[in-house]
C-alpha cells in the first residue's frame, strides 16, 4: 500500500494512534504541527462516534479544481457509516508521499453528493477548526497575551485549577461578573486560547437565562406522562403543542447533556480541569430533549408530505428544508390539524 492508502485506511478506521505513527511529525498539516492537527482530527472522530459511527466510508470528494493549492492535490469525503455526517479533506501527494492534508472551503455544499451516478445522502459537515494561535507561524502580540491571561484568570477564579462542582449561586455570580469581558472577546473567533473561557461562559449563561425553559419542560413532561405513546393522535397533539420548545432546546444543544456525561447527579460542562453542575438545574430540559428526539423525527418521517428524492435537493437552511423538518407543516398539509391547532 502507498503512504496515502495507509493514511486513508486509518482515517476510515478512526485510529488516531496509527495515524500518529504514519504521519511525519517533522511536517505541518493544515499549517499546524502534527500533534495539533491530530488533536483536531481526534475531536472530529469523537463526534463521529457520538453519532453512532464505527467507521468512515471514503469517496472522491466534490470540489472546484481552481481552489486546489497544488497540481497533485486530491480531494476526499469521509462519511460516517451510520450518521452520514462527513468531513472533506484534501491530500497533497508528491512523489507517492503525502506532503500535507488540509481542508478547502469550496467543497460540495448540498445535503447530498453524487458519486458515480449514485446519490450519497450527507448529514452535518465536520471541520478541523485549526485557529490562528495553533498555526506554526503564529506570533502573539501584546494585546493577545493580555486577553489570554484574563481568560485563564477567569477560569482559575472559578476552579482554582481543580475539579469543581458549581452551585447555581456560584455560576450566576461568575457569569454576571465576567459578562463585560465576555462581550469584549465574544466575536474574536480565531484564537484557541479564548475558546475555553467563551464556551464556559456561554454554557453557564445559557443555563442561567433558560430557567424558564426548564420550568416549561417540567409542564410538558407532566403532560407527556398522561398520554399514551401508542396513540398517534395523543402523541401528535403533544408534539405539535411542544414543537417550538423542543426545537428551541435542541438549538441550544441541550443534547450534549447525555447520560454519558452525568456523574452522581452532576453534568460535566468543561474539561481540564473538570467542571460540573447539578443535574437538577437542567434535568427537565434534558429529559424533554430525549423524549422529543425519540418520537418527533420518527413521526416526521411517517407523515412526511415531501418525497425523500425531493428533500435531498433542498438547500440547507432553505424554507423547503425547514418545512421538511417540521411535523406541524406536514400535518397541516395533510389536513390533520384544525383551526385551533388540534390534531384531528
């Protein structure tokens, strides 16, 4: 096997240890040191595994050739065998050796890919997201060093560098104290050293402002416990009534609060050091998200009024795609909802 074939094999197997063995630690990949590049790759592999994928299927990627950096560049699309999520990578091959691996912005942007006259349905695109201060040629300025230190100080203030279990009072105070600094660095998106602070502040801020969401979820859960899940009409009415709430919860990524991250009643919200919050603070939202996902999409498929072949032609973010993803839209189109919004 050639060097490229071996590397592609380990990409498909999501074997980060073997990739570390076969890549050249004296080279840069996507303008970053090999260890940084592989850290980003491993994070993407984790996302594939969380989506249920055990391997990646590789296809020659869809691309615009004028955006390739070198004549020997070849594009590949790696697709999860279950989730259909994918990542696009370009291999720079010189003299049968892989000189570089990088991403290109000009890949296929459609929710499907045509490969040898076969339609390949695609899910979410994953990216390596190598930022400015992770690149080998990065030279920090004074302002960067000052802001970086403030980010680190703010995190240390709440953790003291140790595993921390936060009360609601703890994180409400911390979020309010650092609101102004967060707004200052919020839109600085190109620096890895700011991300940990920004993500921690955002997650805790999101929990603070969504106390109402947690209470609304409790009401929805109480209603759910009174219906029969084997009765489509009852289940449909509950889903339609709580559609906006369920979609809202998914949009703020409460799906990340899964049981795998729950330890003795606490959810891990950050690592290095580990930071936990009480499961009671988000318990109802988490439970509603689980129930919503378990039934909503199944019934969306069951009552869909748009053929699958038409759906895959819709652009992501378009009105047509939003309609396809709305259970209420399909039921209305079928004439199954009356003027009061009740499923009949």
